[in-house]
């Protein structure tokens, strides 16, 4: 082999990804799932709302305006009248803009308002922080859903691969039996009849249908895993799993009391409800505070100057006589009271009703989650019992088929007796692996009801068994 070809082959071997366990599939899905990447932005949005409150409370009104430009002059017009002494006296005078005289102008205005409703600000900020906790709990619930989906797809994939292998092997055995009968019939063996061959052919429909269903399941599970792992459609290795045969989950199912305690401590639905209830309590404080007046510090400053002809004519103070020449400044403590009191009071009543509604929900939410968990646990126990029953039925069917095969070897006329045990053996295998699949999925549903991902549960096992040898279910899910 040429060195270039050997190097290319070794590089392709290194680039090929290793098959994944169910735990690894779940971990990759939790990191790369497109829906989770979208939902994570909801947490960022709630954090930005906290920043909005922080920014809004610091000088909510801070305005500075400045301008420069030309300004017209002012012309004074005096009207006089003669007196008895012969001297003229000024009756009145008026001022008007002199558009023939222009001069520069500069002005600046500043307005500042700082609210002093500290209790209302703290309540609003705390409510925003609690809403962030609600968003984080919702995101964790999405992760649990993705975890269950990953486990389900892994075991469905293993079920489809296992059934395809079993069905292909069964069809090969049936083909060999049919070929042997056909050969005996062609050789003129009187112990074999055409009816025996026709009976075997007639019994192939269920087998061929099972083969087609298994192949379809393999293809569909591959598509689902590629989407779950965010892999391209041409990545055929994405659906390759470390296990090749569907088997019972290796980890031991915890007892019901431990699961209930874990759900009460950290189920995302309960966490979301608690944070939402606390946020509503703070929002009620905000609505209650809005009924009262708004107290604030304020300050204004204004300076403007126009250098135009006659702007200071008459010798008086130009800042008192001319609107374009001004210097003022005000600072103090202000209070604003909304006359529409009932509008704000109605907002307070609305928040109080929402709080009462959440309080009512809290009364039965925990009990509902515990009942749902217990239901999932009972389903898992029932599924485990079904696995044991299906395994016993499979052993009986295999023994029946083995006995029929021995009779066929001794007496070829017993060929028709192979059909019934052969069908039963296939059905028993399908029922057994379907029971294993149902149990594995039922355990995933128990983890979901307890508020765990598979990674959370495996971490719990490692923590509880530190220093104690145990079978790590992550290597053989």
C-alpha cells in the first residue's frame, strides 16, 4: 500500500466517531439540541428586564438640550406727547424684532428627575429576578423533555436494530427449511408433499411484514437521532450506538419515597410555581405602591444668550427683559399624585387576584405532581412484570420450536408442524423485546416525573455510591 493511501486510511479511521451510549446521546442532545438553544434565550431576556429596571431607576429623566444660531435684534419705539410746559414726555414705548440686525445666539437647558420610591424599586427588581428563576425552571423542564426524547429514541433505535436482526435470521431459517423441502420434493421423496411447501410459503407473510417494519424502524430512528444530535443528513454514523442488542436498563429504579422526595425538592414545575408566586407577591407590592404619590428630586437649569443689536437697550437687566437672554436654575423635592386613583387601584386588585389564583394552584400542584410520579412508577413496575412474563413465554416458544425441529429432523413428514411453533417463536421474540422497550421508556418517564434528566440521575448514583463499587448504567443503558 502506498504511504499516501495508508495515511489517508488512518486519517479516515481517526475521523470516524465512536459509537455512543444512551447516556452520551442524551448529553450531546442537551448540549446541541436546536430547541434548547432557542429556549435558552428566554433566560437572557428576563435578565435584560432586570437591567432595564436598574437603568430606568437611575435618573429616569435626564435631558440636556443645546443650540446655537443667529438671533434678530430688538428695536425700541417711543411715543411722546407735549405737556403744558412745552416739553415732550414719553407716553409709552414698545419693542419689536429688528430683522435687519442679526447676531449670534447660544442656549442650553438641562432637566433632571430622580425618583425616591426605593421600596417600589426593590420590589420590582426582586420580581424581575424571580421571573428569571421562572425562566430557568422552564428551561430545565425543556431539558427534561429532551432527555426523555433522547432515551426514547435510543431504545427505539435498539429495538428496531434488534428486531431487524432477529427477523433476518428467522427468514434465513425459513428459507433453508423451504429449500430443503423443495429439494426433497424434486428428488421424489415420498415423505414430502407439495402441501408442506405451500404451508411454509403461506406462513411467510407475517415474517416478511415484520422484516419490512423492522427496516422502516431502523431508517426512521436514524433520521430522528440525526435531528436530535443536530447532525447533517449525510452523517450515517450519527445513529450508530455502542449497544447492538436491546436489553433492560442497567440502573436500578429508586424506591417511590426517594423519588417523591426528589420531586418535592427540585421539580422544575414546583420551582417555577414557587418563583412565580413570590414574583406575584412582589408585583402586588409594586401595584400597592403605585396607588400613592410619586416622590422625586428634580433640578432644572437654563442659560441662553443672544448678542444682537439693542438686545440690552434701555440699560436694564437683559435677563429680566429678553426671553432670549436668560439664566435660571431650580432644584427641590417634588411630588406627583395621579388624580385617576381608581385606575391604579384597579391594577392593584388585578395583581391581587392573580396572586390568589397562584396560591390556589400551589395547594394542589405538589399533590398532582406526586400522583403523576406514582402513576409513572406503577407503570414502570407493571412493565417490568411484563418483561418477566414475556421472557417466560419466549423460553417456552423456543423450547416448542426446538422440539418441532428435532421431530422434523427425524421425520421430514413433520415439516408442517414447524409453522405454528415458528410463528409463535417470532411473536414471542417480538413481544419480549417490545416489553423491554416499554420498560426502558417507562423508566425514562419516571425520571421525567421526578424532575430528573438521565445525567442528573447518573450523577445522583455516583454521589450516593462514592467509594462503593457499582455498575455504572451509563456504560450499558
